[in-house]
């Protein structure tokens, strides 16, 4: 949970802040605003560097400590986040945001009773603090004490939680209502809305406990994307969508069918697609003997449901290693996933990402790494000109790289999901078969940094943003937007 001013949605705002910094280079508030702006614009590496530079100037800056810790935590870098979150709470022991972040860290570390005590201390300061009630409800639900959760959910959702963003245009706005989840797992959408065209409202779907009269919006944009993590939110979103006259993007009923297990089972029937066998198995049933009896082989992958960015995701190389891996993963159930060998002739693993906007495919990035777990932020792309050249070729001419067979398979995957916005992370085998790693609505698109070495990536990101904005206008026209 971060602190900061009005969220930023336009690169021109960053230019304005940079101009202010040139005029007043020692003004900490401008540098903090710059870091927040970079974060909102999706330029995460630059935002991290900006927060670190801010703390170099003022090590006790509450916003810098809080936001850097929160950003690292949300990206799955728990060890790196820990000192910043703890420092913010130590310096500001009565601040609800600092304490909520500390409680989340304690919960992540498995110190559930300490987390409960910290959340309770927040409520002693601010009895109706939404995130403290939600945190307690989540801990009680996950730790086998669900009877204690409803009292906190009732306090958290005494009334629907909604807020709106500034509109900077002069013409009548395109009205968009964004549905989000209290459980996380939302799509990264901040770059998709031009506030000179769109007036954006946000509704926490979980907070709607019964019928609700919505203001007249042109588009209802369901940003709840993780069917495993946020199913209760999606169930609420279905009811909200059914009562809305707005055009709907990413129908929550369709998103509910995109959990990892269900999605991979559906994709296994598609031609030219190899989707890994994926099953949800109770922790107590995860023994090597049981897995072998059920037809599993090693190596295999284990993952805690509802986590992304490689967090709580591990390979089990052999039956002897199983117990140790299981002990390190949270959750009463884990996902067992068939290991797909995606190594190329050079021994490296290539993970391609495409997103589909209104069923049209767009390449987003290619990450190349020597290990099985590949993410763009951890792959060695900056240090390898040959890797960047290979990625540039993919972005410039995806069909030539993927092949006609692969393109048909990707289109079939997108059609199978039935979403207006979705993405696929995949590899390719020697025959051009798509190796499906992941397919869902949460695939993020982040703009590259300002360094000239990444200029070849910029157009690919801009194409996706432009396509989403075009889709918004086209859907809004069906609901009366002129």
C-alpha cells in the first residue's frame, strides 16, 4: 500500500515535474512526485531508482520508504522490501499505511499472530480503516478461522467503496467505470486511459453487498483478472455487470473461466498447442508416491495459486526434493504443473509475450534466459545485444518468428478464452508448437526506459495502448458516446 498524491496517467505530467526539478533541484516533494509518476506510468525500474535516489537525499522520507517497500513487495521482492517497510513503521509507528504494510509483510513471512496484532493496532488508531479489516479477514480465512472474517468484511463494506479520477478534457468525457478487487490480481490499466478523453471512476467490486444503482457510464471495464486469487470479487462483478447498461470489456463471467487449471485443460485440446497438465492438489496429499501413482513425472513445477512475477513458484527436480519445496510454499493447496522443456539449441529458454486486444494479436516482448523461470526483469537483455536483436525481430515481424502454425494456435488460444483483453506467455519447440506457459487477463504491458537501447520496444507498447483506447471508444459508441 503506497502513499502519494493524485495518480498520474500521462507522460506529459512527467515532463512538467522534470521542469519543476530543473527550476528547484533541491525540492524533495518534486522528486517524490517524479518517482510516483514513473510508477504510475509503468516505468518500474526507473521508479525504483527514483525512490532510491530520493532516500539517498533524505533517508527518513516517509513516502519514499513506504512506496519503495510497497513496490518491491508487490513485485515479489520480499527480502528487498523488508528493510524499507520496517523502517517506515519504526519511524511512523502510528501511521495506518505503514502499519498495514508491516502487517502484510508479517503475514507473508508466516507470522500470522503478529500480523493480526499489527492490523488490530491500526484499527485502534482508525477503526474503519478498510485495508486493516480486509487484511484481518484474509488472514482468518486463510488460517482456518473463517468464522472471524465476516465481522471485518461487514465493517470494511458498510457501504460501496468508489472513487473517481480527475478529467482534464474540454469535450464531454467518455465515462468508464473500472471494477477492481480487494484481493489483488487486477490488470495494470493506468496507461490505457487518456484523462483528456476519459473520465474514470473505480468501484471495489467486493464492497457491493446487494443491488446498486450505478451512474450512467459508457463502459464498464472489468480489471479483475486473476480467477484463482479473486474469485469472490469476480462473483460480485458478475452481478454488477448484469445490472449495468454500459458496454462491458472483459466480461467477469468469462474471466471466471480463466483459472490456471481450467485454462490449461481447455488449451490442451487445441491443435499446435502444448499446454502443461495442471492440477490443484491439497498440501497434505502432495507426496512423491501419490504423484507417481497419479502419472506425474519429475521434474515438475509447484506454484501457490494467485501469485505472479515468479513468486512462490519452484521446480521440483526429483522425488527426494518434493518435501523441501512444499515446505517453502504457502497455501493449503498448491498447483502441480507439468514441466515443459523450452530450451533452444543454445540452451537458453525463450519466453514470448503477446496480448490480444479485441481478438487482434500484438507482440509485447521476448525474454531470454538460461534458467527455466524467465521474467523480463530478471532476464539478461540489457547485457546482450544479440538477445535484444532477436527481440526486435519478434516485435517487428511476429508471424515470421512464430510461423503460420503458431499464429493460428495463438489465435485459437485467445478465442478459447473469450476475453476482450488477454495475454499469452509461451515458448516454441523445434516444430513450431506453442508451449503455453500462461494465458489470462492479467498480462501487463510496461513501457521501456528512456535509454536508447530500448527504443525498439517503444512502438510495440504504444500499439497496445492505442488499440485499447480505440476499443474503449468503439465500445462506448454502442452505449451512446459521441
